[in-house]
């Protein structure tokens, strides 16, 4: 009898739900991380070009955030505070006001929601509906806003929508900037349909938009398009909600992804890198006149993740108190573009997508993009795809990644792409 060599399933395979995802393609047992690098149980080093899907914009275990958190815990600081006043929340709000909102002339109130991006989006949509008394929300092709029912209704992705198990409604989908090839301006389309009494679109409570569609394939809207969307929203009595959950907190080169576009959104959603340390934290920024929820009308047990307030305060004071970090981001984005061009040159018709430190390559094939990421992972690079066909290799390295580590990561990506292309050429010749 041949010996049974079926490997024993791991605890993850035996017990963790089939809903797990990233760990399927990257099955290492990760045990520690620092900056832009992870280590697994065998001591193997990985360069991180995923950064917790933009939740670790300042890298893993920033020493100043870590020290402040350890001090807070060691001093019996409040760990969980519902939405009670705590010193940690007050200190965060003061830092956010001083270094982020006030310098940008934003008078928005800060509403803490449950600690996920989806919860912030739910709250934003509900606020707009309450303010306007309307239910319809305009969202865009390839937009991704989370997977709870309200946010999922606004999400375009067919796979995720399929998981809802119910009709997702009260959202009208419109084509995002650049959705059609050629010169079609999809804002014209939206404006015409909303202005036509027989256009068939119910008057919207809000227009919900990402300035760069992170999950949708790094589609970057033109600033002029976003400005028009803002004007259309105003003209039609709808609020403008910018979902900055993935594109915000420095990812596109400025704290908010929209701040150089000349628009002031009525509502902004933030989560992911807000805590700076990878801790769950989300909030909604809302213009004072739209701050309409009564006490606990949109509540949540974990609105006061005090540990996240501590690290978020340090992140803001460390990186956003002056413009040196932001200036460094512009230099790094240029390095990223040049390196991506080298990789894209290996693949016929590949093209660069995104902006700032939220860029990638449309490989024109989901299979190819997936294979490149799998090969890169085997060589020690954590990287993922996005897009409607998963055809975009997306680089979301920590914004703090040293230039040398960025280069090492790109050398891996170059090798992986070269190997994948060589295989294809070989197979075609057989
Ligand atoms: C733009 C955007 N909005 C909302 C979400 C949902 O955030 P979460 O996964 O924390 O619920 C995401 C997640 O990727 C996102 O990219």
C-alpha cells in the first residue's frame, strides 16, 4: 500500500471559514513585521506592497505609535470607552483639528462610527438620506464601498453583490470617469439624465464617489470631472460624499485625496490608515449643517477604540504637523511611476493606472496579473490585484517605505513579470 502522503490540514483549513481570502494565495504563517517588511514562522522575509490594503500607510509597528500605545496600556489608560469623553479621544480630536481640518479650511464635524470602512459608508449614506428626505444614491461603476447591505448596494463588484442574498436597491449606478473609451465625458451623461424629468432617475440624496477607485482597478478620476460631479450634486440638491477610505491618509500624496481638486465634500468617509497602526477606526466628516443624527441614532459599541485614538494622534502629529512628509511623498510617487514603467514595458499593451502612491499596472489579463502576483509572493513580495477582472497589479507599499526596499520590491516584481511572460512565450511556441 502506498503511504498516505496527504498533508494534514492546518488549523486554518480545518476551522477557519471558507470566506477567508488573502491567506489562500499567501499561505505563510506571518509572525512579525516592522516598517515595510514581514517575517514568517520560518524566518523568511517579505517586502510588503499591500500594507493591509492601505491600512498600514505608515508601515508596521511605527516605533512612536508603539511606544505611545504601550505607555497608554501600561498606565491603565482607558481601553474601551463607548463614546464617553476620554483623554485619548480629546487628544486625537485636537490633533485632527489643528493639523488636518483647520489648515484645510474644513469646518466638518467628526462622527465616530463602528470601526470599519463599511460602517462609515453606511452612516454617510444614512445622513444624506436624512438630510434630503430622499432615498436614492448615485454611485459609480467599479466603485467599492464595503460589503454591509447599504454600502454593498453602492458597490459595483458583481461577486460581492452576489453574496448579499437580497435585492440591493436605493442606488443608481452611473459610469465613472473614463468608463467609456474615447472622449465621452460621463459627467455629461449624469447631468443629462438627472436634468431630464423623464430620465428615470429618482432625485438623489447623495453622489458617492472615490477619487481613485482602489478595489475597482486604480481608476483615477480627473480633477475636472470630480469638480463637475460636485457641481451636479449641488445643482440637484444632493450631498457630495467622497469615500476616502482607501485613497485618503496620504495615499495619493496629500492627506485627503481631493484636497487639490477644489471641492469641499459635504461628507467624507475615512477608515483603514486612520489609526496609523492598523487598529480598527473609522469616522465620517460632515458639514455642520448636515450633522443631523440624534444621540445614538447611528451608534456602535466600538466607536471609542481608545487604543486607535492614541496611535492616530501620534500619526497625525508625527507626519502631518508640517509639509515635509507630504513633500517626500511626491518624490516617492515619481520613483514608483518610473519603476512601474520598467515593469509595464515587459508586457504588451500594459498601462499604468492610479496616482500618487496608489499606482499599478493594468496587465490586460486577470490570469496574467494573478500569476505575476503569485510568482512575486514566492520570491518574497506581498502584492495583490484589483479591477473588474483582477487585471491590475496594485502597489500599495507603506508610504514610509525606504527607497532601497522599494527598489528591492520592484526587482522582485520585474523578475516575476519576466518569468510569467517567458512561460507564456514558451507555451505559445509548444
Ligand atoms: C473605498 C473603500 N470604501 C470602503 C471600504 C470598506 O472598508 P472595510 O473593509 O473596512 O469595511 C473599502 C475597503 O477596501 C474601500 O476601499
